[in-house]
């Protein structure tokens, strides 16, 4: 046991379940972490920021209960094998964002179940008139995402930027062939164009991948006799 | 004297209300997503909770050596995926007095188990949508699902060589956003296309809400909400997701517990007699599912605003 000096926040003893505030949700989710898919990026406020996705840990899903006991690594291995960066909550490199997953007491009113709802420390749901308003401290979340890049937990380089921009260009090219009969489509084109411009402006400062990185460089050799099979 | 009336007699001779014996179900999620996943039978007694699925790439390039030259050997491209089953259960206990007074019936509990099992299985499948990586996610954070986004997902899968019918799964909110977008497609040929009309008019009757352009649209309440701004839905072709259920019927035959134990193919429902001393009856439903991604490139994540 760690006996380092700590302070504790007392929680009031509740007399009944009803006395506690429960967040009404449609699904009592299980614990999850965030991961980063290698090509999910956005340009925001003059920086490349990773777009993060959740990994869910549910017994029976993606071998979470491998070998008869819960094993987060069994799930993380699946995503790492696909080139994703798993953002493990107790990674010391996260600094002030270490243990970024939090919970709130929650209930699923339709099923009468009570438990926890897992979310990130950047979210603060609010209940108004029986409805849940989901709020996220976007500034803090963006700072967290920037920290992931600075700490080297997720990697951006010029090759990744090229691929991300190429995908955006393809989306724009597809949209440009669609009749502009709704405001939504016009906005999509404007956003794609703005995204591409912002991304291109950020490519200059990116590091080129080193030769010894995951990406391999291929040497081009002249084929002096192309009609002879290898 | 005035005649005796319902109101005057009711307090001594009647009841304020009598009980209609029907159980009327409150609103709940009824959809089953199992058809989205490919089912693999699980072999009991084979020594592991994990089943290994073998994958092989059948197409390789032919070599074209000279007429008098031996060809080089082309090795097979293979892969494998694991599918691990784990226990899930639902436990209910009702006192004898609740049964004696007719407030509860055992078949209600059993029916509830079956429906809850379908919900749980579907929630496992719905949770996989955020994990597709090979195809870049479509849709934008905080933006409603549109016809263009659905096309983008379809194009991504077709480019990845996914053939045949596709399945789209998201929260019901996303489905209505898509219908609103379809409604806004003012180009006449599009608006009167039978597929569009069907998508806009079909009442929700089963697991598939409607089919549009070869895509089966499905919804589920458990589709994860991510970042407080979006639903993480997905579109897949056949073979993207694998699921299995450890069969319990053979197990029950081999180790027959007590006559109150029932087993379907997938789940055990048993009455727990240990609560007899309390004067209550307990039922527990055990279920052993396994769900996993089978081939990443057969699926794409589809984001839409909550």
C-alpha cells in the first residue's frame, strides 16, 4: 500500500438509491480507453490534432476475457496490429492527463438498471428537464490531443499528412460532382476546402520519417533487360 | 330512495380497479443485430474458450516464366482471428407472495431473459463500429448523417472490394437524419426512385428498418456515443464481424443439474433453489457469447451527430 501523504474528499452517505443523482443514459457502457487510428487527423488552431476513437472492454468482445480473465492487452494487441496507438490511461507520458477515463453514477431508466457510465475527464453531462446535455471542454480536450503529439504517443509526419490530405481531396472531388441542391452539401464543400487549405498550411514544418522507421524506402533500379523474368 | 349506483356500492362491494392480466410492454429496444455478424458454431469440450478462425487469401498472381524455366514458388497468404466466449448473465428473484398474489408470472421472467439476451448480443456487435481502421471513418463530428455520408461509406467499402449487400448500423437518431437528408434530395428522379420512397415510408417492422441502394439500414439503442458529440455507427459487408455462442445444451445433458434448469442452444436459464428458505424464487440466465472483428477492411466507421 502506498502510504504517501494524501488528502481525501468525503462523499455523503446516501440513505437510498433515489437520494443519489444518476445520469439517465441509454446504455450503461463498459470501461473504455481511447486509441488513435494512424490516418485520423484534423488541422485545428494551427496544429495537427489526432481524432480519437474508443476501444471498449466488454467480456466476450474482442477476446477481452481471454484465458478466463479480463485482459486489456488482448484487446489492445488487436488495434496495435492495425497500426493504431492505444492511449493507455496509466501511461506516465500522459502527464497531467494520466487516468483520463472517469465515471459518473448512471441509470438506464428504460431498464431500471443502475451502474457507472464511463467517459473522459473532458466531458461533463448535464441533465435538464429529464434530458442529458452532453458537454465537452473542447479547449482542454484539444490540449490533451496536442499533448499526445508532443509526448510522441501519436505520430504525425509528412507522409501521413500527404495521405490525410489525399483522402480529403478525394472526398471533395466526389462532392463536387453532386448537385448542390441543399445548404448542407454547400457547407460540406466549404468545410472540405477549408480543411484541405488548413492542412496544406501545416505540412511545411512536419518531420520526414527516418529511414529506419516503419515505412520502408525502396531503391529504384534501372531494369536493363525488362523482358527477362526474375 | 335513490337507486344503488356503481359509486355508492364500490367502496364495500367492489374494487377501485380490477387487474387486467395482460403484461403490456413499455418501450424498449427490440432489434437484433446478429445478422450483421457472421456466425461460427462453437465446439464445446474442445479445451479452450477461444476459437481460432483461419483465413486465407485465395488469389495470387500467376508467374509467367519462360517455356523452359522452372517457376518460383508462391507462398500462401494466411491470417487468423480469435473469438473468445465469456460469461454474461441476468439474475432475477421474486418472492413467493408476489407469485401467490398474481403480481408476477414465471413466463414473464423467461421472456425477459430472451429479450435481454438479444439486447446484450446486439450491444457487443454495436460496440465494434469504432474499431474499423483500414477504411478512413466517414462523417464529421457534430454533423448529421446525410445521403452523401452514406455514399462515402459505400464507396469506401466497394473500393476495398467488399461485394454484395451491405449493412448500416447506427442509433435511431442517425436513421432519421438520413431520412431527412433523403427528403431534401429535390432532384426529381432521385426523389421518386422506388428505393427512396421505400426508405422514407417504410414503417419500422423488424431488424431491418429499410433497404436503400443495396444497404440494409438497422438501428440499435446501444450504439456508442463518443466524445459527447457523436454516435459511432458503422457500415459493413458480410464477413466483417464474427460471433459465436458457446452451446450449453450438451453441457446440461452431461451434467444435469435439476429439473428446473432449462437450456436453449445459447443460454441456460435455471431456477436457483437456494432461496427457498426466504420464500422467494430466483432465476438466472447464463449466456456465453463471443464477438470479434473478422476482417477490418470489410467495415467503416460512420460518425453522426447525437
